[in-house]
């Protein structure tokens, strides 16, 4: 703990003195990140930079429900191509379409939910093409 501020010295000059002394004593040597570029320095300024970093660090999402659903739907669609059985693909598409219908049937927070149901035949055709391409 730092000693008490001497009488007659302003807080500002005392703080400057303490910082200079700590620097001379080597307390700022070998700090993590020393000599490394500051992340995001080349990005345009965003006044909520700290919030974005916190959400990323804590692995949290702060998206409206509509955007969260669309992202989840995209991930689920990408998983379709790895399903080995056509019947399972059709069942999964039917489940996704049911979820889409449920989302359209209620008020959803966020931007318009411009998502249409999947055409099962089109999805199965794409699934088959991807399987043939993989060999």
C-alpha cells in the first residue's frame, strides 16, 4: 500500500511521483502484452467496444430473438449435409419447418423474420449432390 500523501502536495503531483517511482523501480517491466500490438486499434471507434469484448470473452450473445433464430437455423441447415440417411434428413427438415411455422405464428423481438419454410425435395436434392461430390 502506498504511503499517505505528504502534506502540502496535491493529489495530482503525488500520483505523478508515485507512478514515476514505480516505473523507476521496474514495476511496469514485463507486463502481459508488452511489445504486442493493441488489438482492434486499426478498427473504427465504437463506443460500445467494452461491451462487445465482454460478450466475446464471456461467450455471451445479446442478439434479438429473430437474429438468434436465424443464426441457429443456419447452423442447423449446415448440419443437414452431414446426416448420413435421407430419411433422417427429411425428418430434420420437417422439424425445422415446424420451428419456422411456430416462430411466424408469434411476435418475435428484432427485425422481420424473413425466413421461409424449406422445400424438402430441394434440400434432399442438394443433400444428394453434396454426398456425390464427397464421393
